[in-house]
C-alpha cells in the first residue's frame, strides 16, 4: 500500500512539473491566451472577412497563431512553404544543428496551432491592386488572383549590397535556408580543394588564399557565423583535415567603429577579444569596396586599400526592402509613403494612405529594429487586434491600444561555448526594480547604471542563450531534434554533408606551379570531388 501511495505521489509530482513547465513556456512566449482564450467579440458583419497574408516569417506565423478563424477566412501566400528558425541558421551552416531540424512546415504549423481552416498557396506575389483589393500571384502554368478585405504584408526584407561591385555575382548571403546550404557547400568545397592541392604540392600562398573565409558585417549574424566557423575549424576541421587546418583564416569585416553596436561597449569589446583569441581576425572601420570570385578589396581606416585573396566571402552587412514593398509604397504615393526602407504604418500597424492594408515584420517601419523579436511581437499584436476588434467599426479600431514593443534583451553567440547577453529588467525602471533582490543581481553583473539592463558574458550567457532559443522553437519536434543535435555535436562532433561540391574558380599566381609539375589548380578539381562529406 505504501508503495502505491509513493508511486501516486511521484505521478502527481511529475504531472505538476510537466503542467508547470507548459505554463511557464506559455508565459515566456506570451501565449497564455492560447490556454485561456478571451471572450469572442460581437461583430456587425456576419460574413467572414477575407484576409490574405503575404509571408511565412516570424511576424506572419505569429499572426496566424492569434487569428479568430470563425471571423476570418485566411489565405497564406508565400513561395516558401515553411518557417525556419533564423537564430540557429549560422549553427546549421557548420552542422551544429541540422537544417531540417530548424524548419517548421507551414501546413503542419497551421493544423497544430488552430489554423487548419487557413489556406496555404505556394506562390510569389507579383502585384497588389489597391483599388480592386486583389493580389496577383504567379503559380505554375499561369496566374492566381485573390480578392481580400484585409491584406497583411509580412514579406520581410532582402540583403542590401549598397551597390558594392561584385557582391551579387561572387558573394554569398545568409538570409534564407538555401543561403546557409550554399555557404556550407562552399566551405566544404574549399576544404576539399585545398586538401587536394596540398597533396599535389601547391604553394602555401595558394592554399592560404583558398582557405581564407571572410564575413562582411559585424552584426549578430556576422559575429555568430564567425563564431560557428571558429568552432568548426578548431574542433572538426583540425581532426578531419589535419594537413591544411592550420592554414584556415577567418576574417570579420565591419565598416563601423565597432561590431555588435546594439550591445554596450563593454560587451562588444569582450566579444572582439574572445573572437580574436579563437582565431578570428576582426577588422573595424574597414569597408569592402569590391569583390571578385577569389578576392576582396577593402578600404583601411587610414584610407589606403588592400586586396586579399578569399576562398569564400559571406555578405551580411545589412538589409533593404523587397521590390514588392517598394511597388506597394509607390502605388500609395509619396504623400503617405516616401521611405524606401519599408512601409510606413500607424500605431495599429495599418499602412498609411490606404484602406485595408497592414504591414508587420521587417517590411514595416515602426521605429523598431528589424529583428525576429520585434516581428513576432508585431504579428501577435495584429492577430489579437483582428481577433478582439470589429474591424468594420472605425470607432472600435480607434479605441484599440496601439502596438508597443517590449524589448526583452539581446543575445549573441561568440564561440567556444560562450556568449554575451544584454537582458532587460522585467520590472523596468522604478521602485520595484530597486528591490534588494534586483540590487544583488546588479551588483553581481555589469549594468547600465539605470537599473534597466543586465549584462552577462561567458558560460552563463551561453547557457541563457541556448535556453532562450530552445524555448522559442516553434514545436516539440523542433525542440527534441535540436536538443539531440546539440548533444551529438558535443560528444561526436559535427556532421556536415554536401550533396555536391561546387567548382572553385581558383586563379593561382602566374608563377604558381606545384612541386609535381602541375600548373596551380589545373587538374586538381578531380581530386577535390572525391569526397563530399566532412
């Protein structure tokens, strides 16, 4: 009998722990209204309003999760039939996690989150007719025209090359899954080519050129990619390419005075010092002027220029609006839309100068940075606004609370199981934040002296970085898969596989001749194709 009661207590404790964990996860992700839905709003119109959503990113999926499908008929249009978890894209490049484990199929997401009545169309939007309230999409074999009552534009942005010659033709980007796969393919191709060239007796300078990986852009994406590459080189390349591992060079280039400018100076300096110790050469106040298939010319802080050989250059220096965003803004007119960075919106995220069009995410100009954190909050806000407000009643919309962004903090991985974190005090400023408990935390950690943020670096920040990103993954399947990826990487190393390697457009120096009589690079490609897996 006592054993029965012991098992009962254990089951009760386990159930309580699981339930508490689920509630904690809902609280952390601002999802309590999925557990306790609010009372439905009475609407003047009985017919469902047609909503067309363009995009399947952070903002779009957050909007889908909150919409009332008894009141709205939702059609999702996007050429990408999945959402991918952008913070882990840099890790997927080096095999810390697998690409397919950070992807959530849109149809699966909709059926799992109550949006099974939504219609998904795999297509790219070609044109929006604001007068007729229609969206024209390009589909295989023709066109699809969708009417709408409410159009939600959530198409994000695209890489900004700033007109730098050669970037589009020869550079790589890191904005989409296919970009990450291309970067991974290029890294493996350079390693295999260098290994083959070394066996053929190629000069050291040719190998250094092939194994020079440059990342342009000192924001979180550039820093985290550099950090992941440094981990890959130290832990995996060294073991699998021992003859050329010591020749790999990593360079991070930033045109501004410092990298990670969104962090406090002390955290930025900590990150740079740590990256340098791990073999990443950080260049600040240095601008890339042009690139070719195997070189990059940079302007140094003193105004001089230097041309460096590169095996790979990844451009993550900034973003700009997509052509469709510009087309919508142009159709509205400069009186209301005169900024090429995106669509101007009001406090309710409604696009200025047009009826029935809303913008969320990176394509919307709200005064907030173009981050996933901002986009997710905008999507949830707009979904709740549609759910809790009768949009056919102008007075109801005017009385609704405007969007307010709550910054939770900023994180960045810097390599070697270390990170930096600038965390917002959840109590904000005021008497509550001056409680002895928070004062003790501020004394233990660096802060901004206004009792508003906590700065953490090192192993503890890395633990926080992983726990936050783990919590923010969209599904249990993603969480389990990513957790196993992290464990696998820790104990067995990274599994990086390329289905096919690209040909490296290598141009050796005129006098570059291998010890075995082979003109530099000629005849080596056959050797480079022998292996496709690291």
